[in-house]
C-alpha cells in the first residue's frame, strides 16, 4: 500500500489535561477546540490537529494515523491489508467525524498497536504558533516521525516494508537496536526499536523551521523545569539537531531542526554504530511510561 506521510498520533493518559498548557506554552502548538472526542488536540499546521491526547487510566499509545492520497489509495490499502491477513475495518461515518477525516480504515499490527489509514483530514486554512517560533516542517513530509518499540525487530522490519510499503533508511545498534523507514523524502517517518519483550510508543518528533526555535524551546524547558530526557545533540542518521522532553503523556517529544531528506535514486542503507555525532546525553534513564511488557 502507498502511505504518503504520518498524519496524526493519538495518545491517552491520566494527565491528559496538562497538555492544554504544555502544548501552547512549551511546544508552541495551538489547540483545536471543536473536536468531537474528549481530549486535548494540538495543531502543527493548517490541519485541525496532529496530536490528540485523550483521558485514560494509563499512559498509552492509542492510534497512529497514516495519510493516503485519497479514496482510491484507501481502497487499495484495505485490499492489501486483507491479502496480508490483517482484519481491516472501514471507519463508520461517526468514526470519520470523530477523527475529522473523510475516509478511514482501522487495523492492528501483529503486535497489537492500532493503525489508521485516512484521507481528507479537516483543514482550518490558517495557522499561527502560540510562541515566537517560525513553525513546523509538515506538508508532504507529514507531521514528523514516530518511534515505536516492538518485540521482534526483524519481523517488524519485514512487516513495515512488505505491508506498509515503507522503504528502509538505515539501522542503528545503540542504545538499543533500531530500524528506520521512510515513505516520503523525510529521512524517517517511522522507526522501530527493540527493548526486550516490550511494546509501545517511545517518542514523536516535531521538526521546526529554524534552528533558533530549537534553542528558544530548549531554554524555555530549562527555565520552566520541564524535564528533558535527552540533552541537545545531533543524530548520525537523519542529522537532526534536537533534544527530547518527557511529556505529560509519559512518552518523549523530540524537538528538532535540520532533518535530512532522502533521494531514493541515490540512497544507500547503512548500519550505524551510534545514534549521534555528539550530544543527546541521557538525562532521564527511565524508559517512557507508554512502553509495556508484551501481552
Ligand atoms: Fe527521533
């Protein structure tokens, strides 16, 4: 199937309400307040929302929304999922309304995480960050990237290449084995890491347009006492200059600038020994609370 980009991410947790301040005041993301489902909805661009945070008993990834180009691509994807032996359900009119999309197909991957394919997400036509930052790199590159933890890296790599139609970007061995995938020029839209028999969400990356936006947000986190999980650094594979904050949702947001774009005609898949040229010092060694033992 042909996925264009990462469209939205839905998470849940007991501290969902805190995002109403954390998003606008720290990340610079305005809120969308007309949603049909209870939660805090963060905007990164003209789209109605990109991150949805719902009240829940525990910190958890609830769904990952993958954008396809339109109804034909959605039909094709549903057929591909059927051929791959996955139970894919059409989203009802009410489910589409709740996600603010025109068309929706929902399924679970072999490790139980919920994925949603969609087209026709609502646009609000205008966007303005809530802090003095230049804004987020989205458009055809999607909202950023998501890093999942799954218990079988080799099987997951086959699954996302064969079933999702993603292309391999590279592998990194440390701090745990990771595989990186792209579906548009953004170096990776998805990465999968293996941390023993665990499954869940590690982090979501948001890319800003100006290096100073990383700097001012970093400074703001330090001054406001927002806990960092990894300090400033530059990644070895996608060249992202970034830091990681521990969000009120228990997972991390990587706030970065300068991500590499891939030209598939010339790309070569490498295995890299470490994730960063410099920095990314681990400040909080506790794993995200959105990662759980399998089963
Ligand atoms: Fe990342």
